[in-house]
C-alpha cells in the first residue's frame, strides 16, 4: 500500500471512532440530564409539571443540536495520521474537548435554573416583617361635573 493510502485509512478510522464516541457520549449525557433534571425543573417551576416537562424537552433538543453541531464542526483534522497511537491521541483530544463543552453547558444550565428556582422561592415567601398597622383607603368621592 502507498503511504497516502495508509494515512487515509487511519484518518477515516479516527473520524469514525471520534464520531461514534462523541455521539454515544452525547446521547448518554442527554438522557441522564433529562431523567435527573426533571426533578430539579419541577422544583424550579414551582410544581408546574407541563412547563417543567416542556422546558426539559427543549433543553434536550438544544443540547443535542449544540453538541452534535460542535462535534461535526470540529471533525476535520489538518495533521496527517500515520500510526494507531496518533489515532488514539487525536480521538482522545477531540473527545476531551467535547466533554469540556458538555460540562460547560451543564453548569450554565444549572446556574440559570438555580436563578429561576430562587426567584420563584422568594416570591412564595411571606414578607419579612408583618405589618403593625393598616391604612384604610376611602372610596374616591364623586366629582361634580362642570356644565
């Protein structure tokens, strides 16, 4: 076999392995987040189940789009691969970047939903100090029409 053919086979193997591992990892993380995030979202949205389920589904769709899009955009490699070691190093480096992006997206989502949850909890709490007095508001007096 010619050297270019060998390198070409290694590149194809690296690309396929990268796609397989990245997409498998994305699906696993998305399913885990969807299953475990449902409880958090129910709490964040104060028991509004339909809203929590809808947001959970939308988050999963966005998660798939963002992550698989990133995987696809970072697929191309400019260095030539000649050995199995280089295939493993390339795939590990690319999958590592995918994992960092997944982690960053996860922590950003946690931050946003924690803010939503806190604001909902604050709205549900009683005022910090009970009133001591009440002011009666008298009904407005009728205004005489001018002729």
